[in-house]
């Protein structure tokens, strides 16, 4: 036999070998895919049991190391990993041999046995009985160093969860964060409600919407960019303290700090203003962070991928929109009252923005801020006094009609939350919508559409109210020291791979 043929015969594809073992199991009358298994404990609980306790466990095999008539293996379930020991004399010679002939790393098995400590003091289970539960037909990634390929991690999150303990911890933290968030609201008298995802008008934020077609009604509809309008209609209807945790959709560019579909929490409270909301958010986040992290002195990844210390202890810094931009590039936005004069000043100072000619004054100011200031805000910072034309749903300030009663919380250059003293004057709101429609006609794709149904609801009377929205992925990513929002999304949407 020549060398190439010999290597071909010896080095069979592992997936092919596994299918051969599956066929062998059928011939032996062993069920490869069980119906159920009664376990008495999770692995984490089993490790807490006294030595010599009898236990039934189930999980995925993550390691197999045969040493003659004894085999050491690692069994893994959601709660953790534990060593199990298989002995020929205890299981029976034939049963032991048959098991090793069909077993692969990645298979699921159920075991019954006795907890003991090895010579190296490792808590283990001496297996007395076993049951095959599920055959894995594909090999797992290289086991010693975990799964490192970012694209594979995002496309095949199930492999990331199997191979990387940090992934499970990250998604558990996300779940715990949302649980504590809901708990904080409920303890303070807020009610959780649900609003539609499909809507006739994509209002609630400056963003380009996703459009789809509703066959039964024969109309085009949009995926919501925010639940804001319906939540405020609920306030008009008599609710006073409400919140919603739900998915939102914005057909925008893709980068490490933006997702097209994401989870947001929004809340509204009648008779509050934006300053009361600042106090509430500061209290909420500092309380939840202290509960989950045990401290308010944390580290986050900055834009350079370096760990940066951040103190979340109140009070947080507050800075005005005008002062921030003036400090960072010398432009006084209050002296430039239209998009044309502002754009001329931006070009005069050599600041390059992407397609600025198509933007209205509000979005032009926003792009300028993102270019010269946002990434410099690392510690928790409240950004206030937004220009009124950047805030079509916010209330005008009583002392300065050019700015809105609004704030954003910025951490590490990321907008974590956005909040207003809401606009409750239907005539003023109509004028703002009209200005947004003019901006859209001039090419501003993120400008809002006019929402006639909401204007009608406002005309029935609306109490003073303040609302807040916060992206769950952004705050969780920061607290988990991850550089990309997709790191805290279990199954992020990616472009399909072609054949």
C-alpha cells in the first residue's frame, strides 16, 4: 500500500467515524437518542453533597482519557463540569468495552454512581450504571483553548456556549440584569405593559425604519423603532407609571456599538420632569450594578480595547450640548440657526462628516457631536440641553426655547439612555412633525414621519410626563467588558454565508 492510500485509510474523517459508531450502536440494540433521564441533581449541586452520596447526573462528555481498565471523563451540564470515573470491573468487562467503542467527546450520557475524592482531592463520581442519551455526529472545536474564531462564535453560538464558560456567564449576567431591572421598577410602583412591534408610522426616535407588507390588510407597515408613541398614548389613557422591555428595529449602519434589532427598556412617569428621571436612572443603575457586581468601582473596555477604571457611584457629571461641542471644536451651535450656516462653519474648520448636505440642522449637530465629542466621554456623563431641532418629541425649555428638556447618559462614548420632559402641547408637536417631514423631503432618511393618530390622542389632553429609553445590550456589554454588542446577543443576525 502506498503512503497516500495508507494515510487515507488511517485518517478517516472523525464525522465519518462517529456515523460508523452510530451504526454499530443500532446493531448492538443501543438507543442512540433517548426519551428522557431522571437525574437527582445538577453538577453544581452534586459537588456540594457529602462524600459517598449516591447521585444521578446527566450531561455532555467534554473529555475522555482511557487508562487501561479505567477511564476518566468530564461531564458538563449548564451548571458546571465534573469528573466521572468508569471502571471495567465495576461496570462489567463487556459493558465497559462496548461503551468505549461507541463513546465520543460531545455525546450526552446519564450516569448513576457514588461521589468520592481522587488522590488529587478532586471531587468525582464513580460510575456504577450508565445510559446513553444522545450521539454527537460532529466533533467539537479544539478543546484545550476554547473557541476563538469570532465569526464562528457569532454564527454558531451553541459552540461558544459549549466550549467557553465565559459565554454562559455573560448571558446569565444579561438575564440577571433584566430581572433586577424589572424588580427595581415593580418595587417603585411601575407597571409593565406591551405595545405593538408592527406600526403604521415609525415614530419615537430619529432613525431609518424597516418596512414590511401586511398581507391581510394589504398595507405597508413598519417595525417599530421605539415603543414611545404607544406608551405615551397609555399615559393619555390614564396610566401613570409604566415600562416595557422589548425589541426595537432600526435600519442603520452596522458597527460594534449599533445593532439593527436590539432590546430596549422604556419607561414613562406622569408628573415627572427630565431632572427627576436623571435621579431615577442614576439610582436604578447604581443599585443594580452594586447588586450584581458587588462594587461600583469597575473596569470597562475603552475604544482602544484597553481596560479603563470607571466609578459608577453617584453623583455623575452633567454637561450641556453647547458647552461640550464648543469645548471640543470651537463651534457655538447657538449662533448658527440653520443647517446651511452650520455646515459652512463645519467645513471652514476642516471637520469631515459623511453626507452632511442631506441632513437637517438637528441631525447635522448630532453628527458633529459624534465626530468631535462623544468618544471622549468615558465616565458616566449626563449630556443635557439638546438643540430643540434634534429633539422633535421633547419639551422646550422654559428659559431657553432653543433647547429641549432632555438628557442622554453617555458611558465610554456609547449612548446608554435617552430621556425627555415630554412634549404635551399637540400644536407644538404638530409643528415639530412638519419640520421633520420637510427634512425628510430634503433627503434626511432618519427624520420622523408625521403621526396623525398620536396627534389626535394628544388633543384629548396629556399630563406632564417624562420618559426614558435605555438599550439593554449597551449597558450589559460595558459591564461585561466586551467590545461588541454582538457579544451579549445570544444569536445575532449575520449575512448568510454563500455556498
